[in-house]
C-alpha cells in the first residue's frame, strides 16, 4: 500500500462554505480540441464544491483509504521544519497544485527514497526539478487541459481590466468618489490594438479566439506553428521570434511553460524592445519575467500596466514589490482554480492515480516525465533541466 502526500492551499478564512452561489456547473462533453475530459471510474465529490484546499482534499480520501492507501494532506510546505518536508521521506506519491506548489527540488527528491509519482493537480510541472525526476526515473504527470480555458478567460479579463483602467476606477467608487477624469486619463479601447501571445498552445490559442471578436490585430510566437487553416480562421500573424513580435504589440500575453529556455525571458532588455506604453499580462509563471525589471518598467512608463496571477516563489512574500508597484492588476494564483476547473483537475488526479495503482498506462497527454525521459506533453512543451532554483524563498511568506 502507498503513502500519498498531498499539498493544497489553506481553507477559507471563515471555514469551508456551507453553500455556494450556484447549484450546479455547466456540463461539458469534451475539450475544444475534441479530447475527452478526465475519465476516472468514479468521483466522491460534488462538482462545484471547493476541492483545492486542505479540507477539500481533491475528493480523494474515500477512494484512497478504501483501497488501503494512506493520505496525508497539508498546506505546510516550505522550510526544513514543514510537514511536507517531514512526510516526504517515505511518500510514494506527491500531489501538488501550481497555485500553492510543493517545490520538489533535487535535494528533496534525494530524500524521498520511495517517491515514484509527482502529480500536478492542474497544469504546469515546473515546481518539480524535471532533471532530477528524469535521473531518478520518477514519473511526473499533470492534468493537461483541465483549466486551460479557465486561464484564457482570466487573461482576457486582465487585458480588458488594464487597458480600460478598471481596477483604479472601481477603487474610486469604493472611496465614495465620482472621479471620471481620473479614471479616463488612463483608459483606452482595445479595438484596433495589436495583441501577441508568447506561445499558442491550448491557452494561448484560446486567448486568441476570445480576443478576435474585439477586432484586435492578433499575433503569436510559438516554436510549433499553428495549422494554416487555423491561422486563416483567426487572421493571426506568426512570428519566428519573441523579439520580432513584441515590438509590434500594444498588449503581450505570456502563455508558455516555465523551463530553462523560458526562465527570465522577459528581462530588462526584452521589455525595452516592447512599444512604450504596452501592457504585459502573465498567467504562465512568474519566473518567466524579471521581477525588478517589471517594477522599473512600470515606474518609467515603458510599460503602461502589468497584470498576472503568477509569482515566484509562491506564495510571494508580503513585501514583494509586485504588491505595491504602480499600474498593476495582480491576483494570487487563481486563474486555473475556479470551482469549474477544480472539478476537472480533481477528477483528472483520480484518473491518473487509478492508472498508476492499477498498472495501466497514464494518458500520453498527461505525461511530463516517464522512464527517465521527457514524455507525452512534456516532450512537446518542456526542456530538460531545472527551474526550481530560488524556491526556498517561499518560506519568507511566513515572516515577511
């Protein structure tokens, strides 16, 4: 029997909800590309409930314990004295979410002698040292596509919020004002603007589809070019480098995975290549941009606004400069953990566990690392190596 160590974010401050705003979720038959939603043998939760926090347990306890396994759930994940560090030494499976990641560094993997599966309840496995997992023969899997549309909706919301100056305008209402001139002084229409996505995979292409009705000019960079019929349908222009694209764009949205090739991609030099007064939206990973370069660009006016829900490390310290920099639209990492998305990634997590315990193949699109190699989605989207360096700073959230 196996020990499953599951790291989830904290419960709501006032405790688990006794009721929810809606009684049900829309029924989806499949994802937009035709692939099927998660297909576990059963689920032990009500779709629409809060599953991603500690008490939600991803709806896994009944299934795991009825099969003789041990489930340990905690939010205490950072530092040498954390529960995660203590429990990791004999864990067979580690489950974590990108929103409150349990960073599986090479040092932690070396301590986890029994570890066989690192499972991301969501999308994005950069919190795992993929090179160390490759070297140890550990399987790394994630629930591909479970929250891609959720994130793309969040991107569109953030673009509109920045360009239309929504959040500062809302603040005037909360303060009792009617300061129309102050609100309008930084408000524009997106119509006619040029917007480009760094990567046009499931999330990036969904962003483009959702922005097309706004009559924006669409651009993308991706090392894998979209089919010609898709480019024609969207009226989108492909660029063979990020540098070539960003100089033309009023809005840039980052939708690529974090790996050694994309780490710190948007440094001061890259941001300087953007149009003055452009907007940058990042719901991919915080480490793809240079923290201090973003702050400096907002202060100088090189960037008119920055929004995102990804930070590095996560959680970000309370004195992180992105919390107080000008013209920001930051949120904690929530874009992919809507109640709708939670139902899908909880079901996908159970599907992967069922395959793992029953000796059945895990879906190819769920695989990141298997058999000592990048596999499935991992082979398409990642490069070998490690992007977890510096994650120990997450412990500062407790003190700073």
